[in-house]
């Protein structure tokens, strides 16, 4: 089990590092105050404000939906492959939404950073695997 978790942790680290590098290079942040400086919000911007919320809801829905394919009577390797697939799908939704904010509406970079923080907090561990699989 340890090598499988380590592999998944490396995938997670690469996803997080890619988003961090992209935010560092592509954002025009000169100071911390630029992050919190949100310009006047128009009605067209509500979609971009809703992106983090929609990403959070969609990623958790897909994650739980894919975890339902796990079986308590199946081997641990089978259940881990289900957990791995569900985790990668969840991270992809979050990573994609962070990139959407970065490229389409960089003024709302704070929301992208919040998605990134949530993505970092989803680091896979053996405890998380056993805990999430046991709730089937």
C-alpha cells in the first residue's frame, strides 16, 4: 500500500506544483495587496465568482460518485485503484477551474488561490484512503 500512496502523492504534488508555477509566472501580482484588490464586480463577473463554488461541488460529487464503485469485499488494490481514479478526477476539476480563473479573469486571482489551497489540503494519505473507502 505504501508505494501506491507514494505514487499518488507524487501525482498530487506535480498537479499542485504546476498550478503554483503557472500562478507565479502568469499572474501580475506585484504585492500581497494586489491579491485582495478586487475591482468593481459587474453582473457578467458573477460566473467567475461562482467558479470556485461550482468546482468544489462538482469535484466532491464526482469523487463520491466514483468512490461508489469500490467494494468492501474486493481487494485493497482494487479499492485503491478506484480511490486513485476518483482522486485524480477531483483534482482535475479543481486544477481546471483554477486555470480558468487565471486565464479568463486574472482580477479574481484570490479565488484561484483559494482553489489551490483546497487542492493542497486534499493530499492523499493512507488514512484518507481507508476513511473514504470505509464510508461506502
